[in-house]
C-alpha cells in the first residue's frame, strides 16, 4: 500500500470517518482458504454438524446432492 494512502486511511480511521465492509472473499483470503470461510463451506459444515448432533433427521437429509 502506498505510504500516502496508508496515512490517509489511518487519519480517516482515527477521525471515525471510515467504514469497513468485509465479505466472504476477505475471510477466504485471510484464513488461507479455510473450508468454513466461504458461504458454501459454512453451509456444508452446518449441515454436517446438524446431521451429527440432531437425532431423528430424515434419511438422506444431509446428502451432498442437497448442497450447492
């Protein structure tokens, strides 16, 4: 990052005039592509967790064909 841009960003943050918007892309990059960092990975993990911890789910409920 160029020094002038860095200084401007630091000044904007210090004065409270900065809004940071973070999406899944930042999480994926920041975690080295961790499986749960993407929306699909998070949903897959949630489905697997439910299948493991919630007895009585219908057969095939957590089949991969149901996931994006």
